[in-house]
């Protein structure tokens, strides 16, 4: 160390989930040159994937576990009870790594206090010798984080500060472990406070996530364990239905999976499991990605008994529970109360009517009586936590405000559907066309999806044999954006777009159109007779417009209804068509391209 004499603060990392909560509070020490932060990893969790990358991004010096145990610290901060926390030298502060303490979880008899062995969050314990499983938590199983099995070591509280976010947790602590009550500190929820601070950025987040005006963003969320939504037998059905039976221009689907799912099965395996859903337009938030921003931007959340679903309800988002193991939760906890009051998804029933019924029946404050127990100090956790930390450090606080980092804007962009698209169109007037697009393989289309239909196949579809059967062949950009054919945004530059469309028309002579996206609101079309047209949408002013390929489908339907290009170019409003997707109306201009 070049600068000696600084107070030493050790962050004890259990896995990615706990590490992200610790990084929430790390900025509370910003600017103080007399505090040195370090980190160590317990090694007690089987979900260690991603921890090294996360710590490298944080830039903290990482001590080996053995060295950390032998080093004197002024303050030790953990967001889990994993590892031998009693071995550290220094005052210990323990935060929740979720929304309070809700789940029953047995203490393993391994010498390492870790919540990732023994009975899992889903209440499943392996039986010796036979591999059989107990699938429900017996009443004797303690509540993780509130019971003596977790809070005490040899009858003495482990922590100098047990951080709670709401008095309801303190009342449950009094009943379950009165010995730890003197260590309790009500200091709010820093994760939730960062979400609250980001609520005014909702429209900006929606735009950055590629949600267009008129689209509904549905977040599919799952915690980990055998009773989670991801573990349900119906989950593959739900994934197919959400990505296949919901119109892609009216719904955007985003998946937020617990880091233990990613690192328990392996990121590569998760990517392979979700690949077909990605091809159909699913946006998958990585384990260190902008899941909080997705919640802020969402219109509805389909989830389970995890913290993310509860946070969604707490910021007023409608929630639909796809799984909820009541027996694995403390019945007195707020999460259990949400499970008793929130609507539940009906598996194997069409999800769209259920989602629309959820949204139509929603009213502000529906779950306020439950979610008000998220925190007793909204927006104040930074102040309260820094006060606690500096008290334990026996040091005066800095004179500047205690601030948490603001959530950065996400950068996912528009969903790129690589699956073939089944497009249903209706003529609503002489120059007005309704376009409804479904990703394949779709389930049975919605009952009222009558009308003319055609097929749009992206040139990068996983099954290239489908291109020969396409009515419209679509490309969003060159294979290699660095070859000079693009415009730097992943779309075609005008000149190369003409060359691509001409080549495609010559190769696939049965296609009615070749469509090359040339900008956020524009595409170039080459019809079967060689006519070149540029389709341009009017800026919405409220975020990104629809996929420009929608305009090509509308023009195709208009021509198929018996019109000709000459009819469109002439008249009182030359070159204009109105395109309807769901409840949104878009103005499109058609111009001849030399």
C-alpha cells in the first residue's frame, strides 16, 4: 500500500447475487481517502461463476480467503450468511441480498454456513443414499436470516449490525431470535432505492430497450431452485407461447433469470436453451445486466416468489405469478402475502388473454398494503447505511451527501427476430393497412387473426431453406458491418442495399419483395418486377418507431389487394399509407428510388 493508515473495509462475496448488493453500497465510501476497500470470496457457494469477472470490473483488491481470515479489518460487510463469518477480525455488518428475509432454509451441517447447500431455496433436500427429495419445507425449517441457526455463533450474534429494511422484519426477529435484536439496524433497501431513483427515466429506458410506441414490455422473471418458475414443467410452454403467439409489434418479451440459474447450469447451456426463443425476439438480460432498468420499463411481470417479482409489484407493475411455493416461505413475510393476493398464471391456457386481463383489471396501489413493507425509509438507505458503517468504523462521516450510483441507461436496442414471420394483414381503408406479425414457430394464432397472410423470412434465419418459400426476404444489415456495406448502425447503406436486393430478387424469383432495412425508420424494397422503392416512417417523437419491415408488409398487402404503385404515387396525398399495429398508428411515405 502506498497510502497507509487507512481504515480497512472488507466486502465478503458469496456469489454474484450477494456481490451485486455489496456493489450497491460500495459508493458510500467514495471520496474518503482514509478508507481502503478490499474483497474476498468465501468459496463456499457452488455458484462461483461470474464472481471473478464482477470483482475485476469493480477494481477491488481481492484477498485469498486464508489471507482475509488472518488480516485485521475495521469493518467487514457481507450480504449473505455464507462462509465462516465468525472467523473475521473486525466489526461485521450483514445486509440482505434480496427483498428482506422470507424463505425457509435449513442450515447445513458442513462447518461452512452457506445457503447454497443442504435445503435449497425451493425446500428440496437430498436423502442419503437414494437421491430422493423432500419437496416441501417442514415447519421446523428456519427462516433464512432471521433464525438463531443463521444469526448466532456459540450463542452470540455473528454481526455487530444486522441490517433490516422494515420494522416488520424486526418484529419477526424478536420472535425468532431475540438475542440478535440489539444488533438490528433499520437502514432501508439500497437496491430498491436505486430502482425508485430511476422511475423518472422510464420512457428513456423503454426507448433504449427498443420498446416502440404502442408496445407492451412483459418481463419474464424467475428465481432459482426446484420450485421456481424456470423449474416448472410448464416453463417451455410459456416460453413458446410468449414468443410465438404474441404479436411481435405489440409485445416485447424480456427474460430476467436469477444468477444461480446462469451459473448453476452454465451460461452456454442457458444460451442454448433460450436460442430459439431469442430467434423469435426474446431479449435475455445477462446475470450482470440491466434487470432493474427492465423492471422500470416494464408494463407487466410474470414471475414467482423471488425478490425481482416483489420489487416489480413494489413499483406498481402488474404481476402474474407463474409459480409460488407457499410452503417454502415464512407465512408472515411480505412475499408470502403477495403470493396470497396476486393473480396466478393458468398454465397451458393462452397467455395473451391472461396478460390483457391483468392489465385491464389493474389499478394503482393494488398491492400497496403488502409492498409498503419493502422499506420504511424509501430513498434514505444511503444515508442510513453510511451512518451505520462509519459508526462501526469509529470514524466521523464525510461532510458530503451519501449517494448511491444512478442506474445507467440500458443499451439492448430493438429485438431482432430471426425466425420466419407469419404476417396477417387487413385493409382498413383505401390507404390504411393493419399488420399483425407472429414469430414462428407460433402456436395457434389468436382467434380473431383472420385476414390475408404472407411470410417474411430474414436472410439470417437459422433455417436458410425457408428463404426459398418466402413472400418477402428481409435483411437488417450486412453479414459483416465492417465491410463498408453498412452505415455504422447495423443496417444497410443505400448503395449496397440496392445491390443486395437485386441479388436476392434474382436468386429467389418467387419472392414478391426483397426488403433491406436502411435506417431506424426506413427500408428499401425491390419488387418482383424490379421496381425500387424507399419506405420511410414519420418520426414518433416518443421513442423508436416500429421495425421498418412492417412498412414493407403493409405495402405488399396494399398491392395484393389490387392496387398498383401508380395509384399510390398519384392522388391528393402522394406516397402515403397509414399502417396500424395493435393500437398504434404509423404514417409511411413511399418514394420511387432511382
